[in-house]
C-alpha cells in the first residue's frame, strides 16, 4: 500500500474517488483531458494528489469554502482528501488536463539522500505537499510557459494510453518535468534556490528542537510533520537528509540519552525511567536500549555500580 497524506482527514460525508475507480485499475498514475460534459458535479475528494490545468476556456472551482473563477493557464493543486468541486454554466466551455498520482510514485527514488544538497533536487515538490488549510485557490502559469506545460501534458496523455512496456518509466520522467516546470512558475516570485534550501533546513532544525523538548511525550512523525507543515512522507525525506537519521532513530537516540543520564544520576526504577523517557512499555525500552548500548538497562546500571566501587576502593 502506498503511503498517503494521512494528515488530511477523510471526509466521510464526501464522495471519495480512488485509484481503483480509474479505468486502468490501481496504478500509481492517472491522466485525462476532459470538457464541461465530464465535470464531476458533486463535492468530492481523492485518495491521491490531483493537479488540474485549464487548457481552454474557464469554469469555477470550489475549495476551502471559497468559489473562484479559473481560466486558461490556471493550475489547481488538490491534496488528497481535500473536498472540492468544479462547475460551469451550460453556455461555458472548458477543457482541463487532470493529473493524479500517489506520492511514492515520484518520491520512491529519493529514499537515500547522501547529503543536504542532494535533497534540493527534490525541493520542487514542496508546493504540492500542502496541509488542507494551505491550499490556494489557483496558481497561474505565465503565457510564455503555457505551451511547454501543455506539450508535456500531451506527451503524458499519449504515454498513458500506450501499451509499451517502458511507458511507466516515460510517464515518471515526464511527470517530474511537469512538476519542475510548475514549481518554477509557482515559485518565480518567491525566494531563490538558496532561500528555499535555507527555509527547508530551518524547518527541520525547528522540528529537531521540538523533538528535543518533547521526546518524553507521546509524539509521532505525523505530529512533528504537521507542526512543520509537511506531509509525513516529505518530512521523512527531509529529516533524514538533514540529520542523517530517520525520525524514529533520532527520537529513540534522544530518549536513550536521557535514560543513560537517569540510570547514572538517580535511583529510579528501570520501569519508571522507561516511561519518563517516553517509551510505552518496558520490553520495547529494554530492546531499544540494548540495541543502542549493547547491554540492558539493568546490566548498564550494574556496570556503573561496579565502576563506582572500583573508584571507592582505589
């Protein structure tokens, strides 16, 4: 099962569209070009990230409690599980490219970054991994860039309809081009590459500070990702690149450091130290501690005691 944007609640009273509902079954990508006659005329949500590009005409887009006119060159980014609806009058005309994909389809090659610089080859993805309340009504592609965007979309549609064995590889390459082009257009009035880089690193540094202050609490990667305004998956990739550890590795390391201090400086029982450091049960605490230190907490305390006696007798 591909990971989804779990921070977005599923709206159970809103129609849900899934990958299985597409005509080719559950593959991680879908594209179509449709007109007014094919609009989904009820409020609905998707389990995948959806990007709509208006190639001709205009219509109305309803999202986050607002309805706005969208027209040629406009891009609509709709994260998973965010209710929305497109509509237009009988006299209106519109043509739209609809692109849908599961996040792992573009992130699966970004799992092992060697350094921070490598990460920023994927920094263009951030505008698409939004919390529900961050979704903008629309973005606009400058006229001089619209032709290139439309050419990529035409090629994507052609590859999607192809039966070639290599079509998914071609689709991924074209999709990445499409996302990069969108990011350049969307971010053209924002910070440059250096600013984006610094902003991403700063976000992860704040996440690390949050973990350092709250490691003894029941916190999860989802909690910290939400605090940093990232999707869980994107946060995971950023965090590992900047810290060279996964969220769980860093959290456990921080908890074990605190446990070592408590074993050395207090007479607390091991079970109390377990819960005071944020672990939920003793067996997990013992296992994690031994994997990190090489001995169990009880054995570590015995070693400390023996060293203390040696110093006293010296």
